[in-house]
């Protein structure tokens, strides 16, 4: 079953959570001039009325929380199993996410222009195509902060997009971790697809302490609570002058994340945002390379 909801950007995260809670196997977010079209795919077209009622209750709850809903219109249809597994691909196109950096789907042939780096990606069921604001923020920050020869960690790597980008930007070694076995499998496939298996190593787990050595840059594009939980460990594993990039959360909780990073001993550099989502950049004090 395919369910489509048209909402204001403020309501996207809340309605996506609701869709996953009723059994969604995948979600596509399509940005429109004023709203976002959220499309979810469920493996079985059953209990339709109950599922739609749950979505309406979630929309009402979000409105009570003070979020703008936008139209809030809901449509649904049944599609063939072969179709829903590939329909989302029509929304994933070539993205120029930062100067000199392009993200291209694996099923489209793309030839990089002079001076351009291209990452070829098939996200499968894992998070990370470069289309979501938090991923775009992290990609742009990697372009600005990563130095050739850096040792990099990507915590919550999803499809592997950030880890692979770090490799093509010149990192000497990248350790990528994710607690989801499915994401680990997808990330490893994408690493091989981009020819960076000698640089990027993907592991199942959510911590870095099992991986010897320190890092010049750590990026975490996950939930705010996880970024705050990992702040202390990240500080301990960063080389002096090393950079920490945390994202995956809305601007309303950015202050809490900044406070957690500061309490962990990291020095805030900047906080950037896009479409209500935020990324924080901090460094471990000390002379760096």
C-alpha cells in the first residue's frame, strides 16, 4: 500500500514516525515550493481504515503541539510488489550538494565534470541519499572541514554516503559504524561500488571505542539524543584540533546539543541550519594539524 500525505516541513519528522509505527517499509520525502509530499510504502494493503485513522490522530497531535501541518491531505492506493520497491527511485536524481561534489544514483550514468567528485549511491533501505537537509548539511561541512590525510569516523553511517564522501575527498582512513545490520550491508555495497574499500571499513555497532586509534574528524548524522550521548566519547577519540560534526535533529533542540558538546569538553565553532534541520560543528581544543 502506498500512502501519501502533503504537509508543512515542520510536520515531516512527526508524520514520518507515525508512518513507520504503522508498518511503513520505506518513506520518500519530496520537497515542493511550500510543502513536503511524504510517501510511505507498506508491504501489505490491510487494515487501511485503522492505519489512516492513526495518521489522522498523529496529525491532530502535532497540531496541538503547535506545529504547522499545511494541507494535511492523505491519499492512498495499492501498487504491485514489484512497483513499490522501485517507485521511490524516481525521486532520487543527481544532486550537486556542494561545490565540486555530486551524489548520483547507481542506476543513472553520470560523468563528473572537470574538478568534480562524484559519489555513486544505491541507498536501498538505508538512510542517506543526500536529499535530506541533515545529510546535505553534513556533506557541505565535510567539504569545508575535511583535510586530505584525515582519519575519519562516521557514526550511524546509513547508506555510507558520508563515509564514502570523506574517502573521495582525500581521507586516508574512514571507520563507519551503524547499529542496523541492513544499513551495514548497504553501506558495504556502496563502498565497493565507489572503489574505496581500501579506505572505508564498515562495522556493525554504535560506538567507536573498539576501533584503535584517534580521529581527525568524527561525523554523527543521527538523533539528537544519540549525538549528546556520544559527545564524551567523541571528545576522547578526537585528536587535538579535531572536528566533530553532529546532525540529524531539528533546530528546536540545537541548544541542548550545543550544551552537551560543551560539557563534554568540545569547543563550538558554528551551528548551521536548513529547512528547520540543524548541524553543529565543534572542535577538541588544542593545536591541530
